[in-house]
C-alpha cells in the first residue's frame, strides 16, 4: 500500500494492500477500496462507499458525499463503483437515498471525464463514456455503452437506453430509447448510432433491425404501444434488440420526440 504521508485515511477503512492514495486525499471510515486502484491527490471519499479493482480516480473528486436532497436524514445509503473505471478531475458522485434503492451505482469499464456529476440513486451500467460536465439528476438510469456529450444535462428519473448517444449541450427531459442519438434543448431524436454499432461488432442485419425499430417508433405513425409491441415481438427473433425490451420495462417518463 502506498499512502502519501499527507493523506488522511481512517483506520477503519478497508484498503487493499496495493492501493495508492495521493497527497492530501481523505478516506472515511466506511470506505472500501479494492486491489489495483489508484486515488490521486486531493480526493475526498466518504460515506458508505465501495470502489472496486483497477480504478483511476483523479484529483479533486468528491465520492460518497451526502445527496443533494432535502429529504435526506443521514440514512446509511451507499455509493458503489465497480472495476476498471477512469474518473477524471472534479467529479462528484453522491450516495443514494432511502426513497429509492438506497444505492448510487457506477458499473465497470466506464470513462468519466472532468466535472461529471452523478446524483443520488443513479444507476449507470458498463462501457459508458461521459464527456466533460455531463450531469445526471437523481434516479437516472443509464444503460451499457451510452455516450453522453459534453454539458449534457439529464432530468431526474430519466432512462437512457443502451448504446444511445447525446450531442454536446443536450437537455434530456424524457427517456431516450436504446441506440438513439439525441440532440438539442430539449433533446430530440436524430437517428441511430450506426457507426458506434459497427465499431462494437454489430452485423449489418442487426443494424438493419435496429433501424427498423427506430422507424417503428418515430417514422411510421404508430402509437407508442403499437411500436413497443412490434419491437418486442421482433426481439424474440433478433437478440440484438433485447435492449429495447429492457428499456420498455423501465421507461415511465415518455420518450423524446
């Protein structure tokens, strides 16, 4: 374990033997940090926070602070960070609240750039990219492989489906279906992220099925319920459409139009 002599680490914290903690960082008593993780200088990690393996947390981050929620009354809620994440400068991730599942989660293999805010009870999957100053309000769900452009703002309780992408300065006030590119204030659909799907190994047939699903939602004059039924039926034959099924089960705010 390499802890800088100016760092303050509570003796009750559970720190793996090879963790590095930089100068002037502070680690609280209810924190656990697993093997291979590097914590830079001037980082504050508090609350009931667990950080997995092989993460890199850069300077001036605040992880595990109390939620910005006036209903919070000090309940022992949590922040859980998985493995292999990069969290750049000045990011702020809060613990959850008793009004939701009580846990804010960041999965594995995520690339989180500077000044990103993840509010209480957010659930973020794997392989996401959040560009500088992306901001999630409370209770937001973000699926795997999502890319949020810089200065994207996401309204509370919003769901962003897997493989979706937002342009810079997007204001997302309703749910974004999987694979959809969104742009503007308020964010509107702008096609599917076909190039990203090619890079991730989606076959031409699978991409065609995703395009057809997009058309069912946005181009063919179907009601949301009819489009959903058509896509869920097609997903029984095309496994790559499974993200739509998961999205429909979570979505409650209505989708971007």
